[in-house]
C-alpha cells in the first residue's frame, strides 16, 4: 500500500510482451511501417522517419504487436548490455499502427484500469528505471520479469490527473530540448557550408586515414561490472556517456584507486581525446574536456588526434555527420559495418581542411556551446523539478 493506494502486479493491469522483428526477406522499401530501435532517439522521441517496411499482409498477421495509443515501449535487447532498458518510448500518433520490432518490450495498459500516461511516467521514474536495470539478464530484458513489477494503482481519474501534471512539466522540458536541437542544426549546417559533404568532398581537401591523423587509437578496458564497479572512487565513462559532440556525466560508474593505478592505466583518457561508441550507436563521438583528463574509459574507442594536423572539434563533428559516420563504418569498402573497431577507425578516410579553417569552426562551436550551457542549466532545473514530481507522484503525495 502507498497511502490509500494499493499496489498490484503490472501483469494484472497491463499486457507485457515483445514486438516482432521481420526477417530480412520480409522487409521492404515501402509498405506498412516498422518501428525500429533507431527510429527513436536516446531521450525517447520519434526521429520522424521510418527506415523499414513490410507487406500489409504480414502487418495484419501481427496486428497485436502494432503500436497503439497508451503503449509504452522499452529497449529489451542489445549487443551491449549497458544499452538494455536505457531507451523508452511513449507511443505518439506518428507511430500508431507501426509494427514494433522484437527489440521492443511493449507495455499495453488495460484501458479501464490503467492510464497510458500514468504507466509511462511510472516506467521512466528513477526507481523503476533502477529496477529494470536490475532485471536485465545478460543482454535481455524479459516480459515475464517486467510483468511482475509492482505498480501503485490509484483510481483511474487520479492516474489521469497525475499524468497531466507530469505531462505539463515534460512539455516544458521538450521545448528546452528543441532549442538545443535548433542550435545543433545550426552547427551542422555551418560544418557543411565550411567543409562540404565528407563523401563528395567538393572542396577537394586532402584525405588522410585515422592512423595518420591520430597518435593513438585504442579501446577502453572491457570489464565485468560485478568484479570491478564500486559505489564511489575513480569515475569511468561508458558508451552511454558518449553523446554526439558531448559527454554526459549521468550514470557514471566507479573503480577503486588500486584498480585505477594497475589494471586501468593503459586506457586513461586525456584532454582533447576523441571517444567513439563501438556498438549500439557506432561512431557517435565526443571530445574529452579538460576536467575529465586522466579518468578511464570502458569498452569505447579512444583516439588521440595529432593537434598539429587536426582540430579535435572538427574530427568529432566529422564522425557525427551521417557521411563521416558511414565512412568510418566502411562505406568506402562497399559494406557498412554494424560495429566500429580499432582497425576500421585506423583505416577511416578523413578529409583534412586547412587547420586555420578547422580552428575557425571550433571557435564558432565554442561560442554556441556557451549559449547551450545557459540552456542546459535551465533544462537541469526542469529535470530536477520533474524528477521530484515523479517521486512524489508515485508515493501518493502529488
């Protein structure tokens, strides 16, 4: 019981099941849309475009696994265990009726018992996110385990009231994120106007490989969390911390001082290093800022650029551009890899504009980053308010 509310197994008020992944032979370039994991951003927003389709007959066969209003979807499988349960999506009109792939775990509330907005905010609350992470088995999150979670169950009208309050604050957060997106779009257009598309290389810049432009290319240590992670100590970055042109300090893990001095010494990162994600979102890159100099990296690629040839900011934006990412993953060899490795990064062809032009771009980036810092502070305040309201909401205190 929470106050006057009872708690109940999720399976008693919702269906919990996996989507359906069509085979390669069943996928089409047009037809009935399929909602893949990559169609949703890391913060749970539909990217605005489907990349895969199936015949309408197949979609009809799996009608129960098509996205409906009220559904909440959770990433249930990935090559990297750290990604499992890291992404959630609340079904929105543009994706209604799309066939959800099997990498999505779907929660479909019973309409007369459970409000879709209420269950989504419950799923994304800090406490439940932590419980979901604890349920991950290997690289999977299974419906039967999620179905056993206990959810508070106020009357339906109260659920809707709570969801409406949280929705209102969440909408303010979305507006702040949209401001970020506009600044990011400005930087991307500036990159293209200064340097051109890396694939076509219309400016005719010299092409150098990654191993020529970087003094070091290696991969961070791969560890077993149960053996190495600590509650506090020396922080380390994982793939979850690497966003496009930015390092997030959320969900850090820690090592003991002893391990830091022995086992982890070879994979310490330095200021101006480029970190690149290997799996999940391969090629996503960010520059290491001065304040993170000397900490560790886990199972992500580390590239130390030669500053006499290339600007770290230019290199990061290159890898994060669609064309640069494709080239790093082997587009020039005729087949794009699903994972990024040391060898492919060393071989990656990189257009190299004059260093002063790269530095001009870096100055523009730094100016816009100062604006984003102010925006980020406002967003952090909204995030803190939202988290506090979520905490109170599911304790019956809102």
